[in-house]
């Protein structure tokens, strides 16, 4: 092990989750403990904050606030969606980054995000190595989409899944209250991978879930959807149907539901319609079934509902941050922290592993096709076995005067 | 006090809440204890279940399930929206109801609902009295709208308010994450009374709430709305605006936002638009400000989110049910249970009071105009003082395998 003395910087990137700040807490608290780390910085808005030299001196934050970060949703430092160009096409950003790293003697770079962010992380890592600048680069995974390659699952997913399952159970109770037919269409996030929509099966496992589940892994057609709904509607004496549909469902040509709806509508009324998948499908079933219909979008809530966060997820997110620092200090670089199930004696457990950044950059893991039923409108128990351990435990979010107590960082600028 | 021996029946009516079943639990558990009550029935789908002779024998339910009802959202017996005609116009339903009451010797009638349901309760009470059939009739209040007259507040409101405030705090964190302008429009339930939308001020009190709040108490115009948004947008360096708007906002002519949006759109594009208030307003600000916009509807979640229910609300809902039975057994009839604040030594407290049904039937209580700011787009601290005590305490909802454990009644039909 080579001892490398220098500053550490951490950035948050991509869409926020309920536990991205728990990873920040893990990185910060561990980095502040390491003797070889001379300063700990938090970048404002990810890579952008580094390029603009806008970052915070984390040693100025109190232990209490760093602890509160564990249950504070979203990205406390600010996030960004910024894709670095390939260095051989345009190396402006890379040169600037190296300049900033040199100026502050930054020797540890931790970046928290999904597959796009791991691509950033990977590019930075390779550039710095090529430039002969010694810097340990470790990615910290996060995404409610759960679509990062190789790792068993991603921090952020368990909490979002717990929100989805709990909320569907509650909506199920609400939607079944009148003795009249009703179709409820619930739209859940996930552009290409259906993991989060699949979490609706956990509500089924508890007897209060959807009748039909559509993920983007399987081509979607409105005809098949309508015939599926009709089958459920006709088979149930109370004519109550609940559908969980991923925002990312598309047909074989790659057209999203909103686009399919538009062309349908254009034919019928000569104009196009706005709205997401649930709104469009709701409108279509209303026309067809002439019954009460509710279209529900879980919107931002599914990724920021810290109050119903999974304790397992919060702790694993913290661990991922902590382990990233430990791995870097031990001399590792160019990796992302991943999870592997240990499952000793049938009891859920994980250990962290190091996954080469190149293997996760831009790669995508989807729900296995063998977990779908034959009709491809529902999932098998395999998914429950996979997901149930990830949503265990109460968030432990502290409340004050009946409302959540979230972290509020001082955000003292690092001296330029 | 006259001892009246006979059966009791309880029905749930109107839109469900997170705690309507807690009142059911209070009614059932108290009624099962009372010696003069010979049988305890739960009506399936409110008044409809009585007319159709569809009700359950509550003595067949376990104590454990009756306890679980306290934290089970929605209406376990099923609800109904059914308005009784005036008896002097058409007394068919009343005759049938009397027939059923006679058949089962029902001498206690408890009805849980909002102002429409109190109208039902009131009509039944008066009819039975006129018919000379001795029956004690007590209404049990519930509504997330908090719009019942005279009572300080209504069971169901505190939990919905806690959901709204907590969720807005979380969405606030999520919506402020990127360093680009963004306008978020959040639509909250309430057709004529703005109490629930007002609960967004609790998030402001915690530093993470909306910039603008629109309630149906004040006539709404899109022009004023746009100029309000522009002021906030221009005044904040990050150009982040969060708006809380009631689904019930309307202009002086009584047109809802969706209708206003339609006529605007019709002018512009020659066709009308679908969607609720948030969707329409979101579309309008997007056109105007050309920035990122999110339209969010709290939909059914705001009335069924038992997991973030207010302990105060759950206990008060239970108390209302319990007190309804006690009052009836003591000889009272023709009342609704209401709450009055005791506030001894400045500490929040309530006592139950009896309010004549005639005074609450169809009456509506709105947010006092003096609680609004001068611009009528925000509220004063008076509302915090009023609402904060109502959202205190953790729901105590039990979890099993990481997911809520809700009551599941056996629903054994009463013998016909």
C-alpha cells in the first residue's frame, strides 16, 4: 500500500434519491478520519462545481449535520447532468479539472451517481492516469432505477421501492372503497429498466397490489394492454383494476406511451395530447370502459420520500461511501463500489466489492426476462426474493414538531 | 338517562381518509362493551348497505383486527356517495330504512362522514323521530377537507396535513437540486375549502415550503398567478419557484382552473386541454418562462397515506367514535361529535362536544380571510398556530417484513 497524501473531493451527480446524502455522509465521515487526507471538499453541483472551483470545506460542518445527512433526501451539495466529452475529441474540461486538482492537491476523487456519472468518473480516472497525475478515483453507486451493471443492487433503490410498495398498498385500499367499477393506472419512474415499477409486486405479496405490471423490458402495445385490462375487469366481481406501468414502456419501434397515445388521438380528434403514460392510458381506458378512472403519477415523491426510506438502503448507502474512501486510502483506484450478496445461512447480507469503472460506465442492467410471467404483464416470485430484503427497516428519520428534521449544511466555501 | 336496549349500526360515507377506520375502531370497541347494545353491525358501503340489508357482525372480528383498524387507511366497510332525497319528496328509502331498523331492532345509528353525510344523518334522525321510532342517532365527523362547521377541526385532516407538509418538504429538497431555473406546481385536494392546501405553510415554517399558496377562498385569475410567479422567479437568484394550489381554485364566475385553461388554449390552438389545475398551470408557466416545470398531483395519496398519519389525529378519530357511542348510550341523539380546544396552560388539548346535526348538515367552514396575506397568495402565522398541534406524533403503523400491516376484517354477514 502506497500512502498518498492530499485532499479529497466528493460530488453528487444525476437524479437525486432519498439516500444519496447517506453516501455523502459515509464519504465525509470516513475521509475526515483518514490521516493521509489533508482536506475534505464537497463539490457544488458535481463535476460543474469542480470545473468552476465551487466547493465546500466539509471540516466546517458539524458532526450532527453530517449524521442528519443520512436521512436527508436529494443532493445536499447540488447535483448536475453534465456529460464529459471524450478527451481525444475535446480535452478542455479535463485540462481545467487537472488544473483545479493540482491547485488544491486533490488526490482523492469520489463521484456519486448512476451509469452516466460512472462514465464521467471513468473518463476522469483514465485522463488523470494518462496525465501521470496520481489520484485515486472511486465511484459510489446510486440510482432509484437500480440499473447499474454487475452490482447486486444500487443504493437509492431500496428506499424508492419501499415508497412504491407502501404507497400502492395504501392506494389499493383507497381505490377499492366504493361499490362501483374503477380502473387505477399508476405510473412509476424508470426509462429503460423496470426495477422500480417491479417493486409494485411487493404490494401484491402483501395482498394489496396491482393486477397488471408493465415494464420497459417488454415491448408495449395499447391493444394488448386493453385486452389485459378487459380480462381482469371481467374476471373480478367488483370490476376493480389496478395497473402499474413504467414511464419507460415503449413499443417495438421505441415509441413511448405518450407518443402512441398521440397518434391514436390524432386519428380520432385531429390533435395531439399531452401527458405521461398514466394520463394517456387513463384516458384510453375511460373511453373504452366508461367507468371511474384514476391516473396517478408518483412523480418526484418516489425518489425523495426519506420518511419512508429503507433502513437497509440508508445503511448500505452509507457503507458504499465509507468503503469508497477506505478502498482509495488502501491504494485502489479506477473502481466503483458494488454489492455482492453473502446470504449466509439464508439470511440476507452483503459485502462490498470493487468493480472496474469501465465495466459500469454507460452499461445498463434490466429485469431478467425469466422473472416475467408468460403473458409478460406480471412478475414471478423471484422478484420478491430479490427485492424484499432491500426494503427492510424503518428510516429512523428524526422528527421535530411533527415534521422531518433534515440536515442544513453551512456550505463554507473552500479557500481559493 | 333512559336505558335503550337494541342493536347498533355504523356506516362510513364519502371520500376515505387515513383515519376513518380509527373512528370505526372507536365505535366498535366501545359499542361491544356497552351492555344495552345487543349487537354491533358494520354497514357495507354506508347507507346503501343498510337499505340492501348488507352488514357485518362486528362481534365476529378479533380484538387484534379492531386495533389494527386504527392505522388502516380508507374505509374498511366500504364507502358510498349517496344523497337521500327529502322525505317529503320521496320517502321510499326512509321507509325501507325503518323496516330494516325494526327487523334488527337497531336503536343506535352512527354515521361517519363529512357535511353530505351529516345531511344524511340529520334526515334519518328527523324521520325516525317523526315516525316515533326510538333510535339514537350520532354523527362522527371525518374529512381531509376540514370543512365541517362549528367543530374546531375534523378527524382525517391532521393526517392529510402531515402528509402534505412532509411531502412538500421532501419535494422542495428534490426540486432545488440542479443549478437551473425550475417551477414546481403542486395540486392539493379541496373543492371549496383550502385547509389542506394551507397545510403547505407548515413546510414553509420548516424552511422548505412553497413560495405561493392559492386557496379556493379567494378568486383565482391566471393573470395574477403569472405575475405572482414572475415576481418570485425574478427575485430569487436560483429562479426556483414552488406553488401550492388547491384543485378547487376558481375565478369570480366559478370556473375552475382547468376550464380557464381550456378557454385560453382554445383561443391559442383551437382545441381544449385535459388535466387538473397543476397540469394546466404547469403548461402555462412553461410557455411563459421557458424553464423546467414539474406539475405534481398528490392525488389519492394525500388521503390514504396512513404510514405518515398523525398520532394526534388517529387518537382523536378514535375518541370521536368512542364518544359517539357513549353519548348515545347516555341518551343523546341528533348530534354530531365535535372538538373544542381546551388549551390549558398554553398546551394543546381538546374536549368533545355535541353539535346539533341540523347545524352541520351541508354547512361548510372555510379558511378565515384574515389569515391570508394582503396579496392573497400566502398565509399568515395564525394558520401555523392552528394546524401545527394537529400533525403531532408518529402514526405507530405496524410494519411486517418492511411493509405496513393493515387490518383485514372477516366481514361475517349479519344473519338476515
